[in-house]
C-alpha cells in the first residue's frame, strides 16, 4: 500500500515539475529565440 502511494506521489511530482517547466518556458519567446540561436 505504502509503495503504491510513494510511486503515485513521485509520478505526480514529475508531472507538476514538467508543468512548471512548460509554464515558465512557453510564455517567454525570448528564451525560445535564444535556444534557436544556440542550436
């Protein structure tokens, strides 16, 4: 039971982290342009 809970929590944390990354990256077109320049 506890193992399932921990696995679920870590998956949730990963989803939240990805969401935060998307939210912080998508709005900033400057950042996207910088990334394109580096590539």
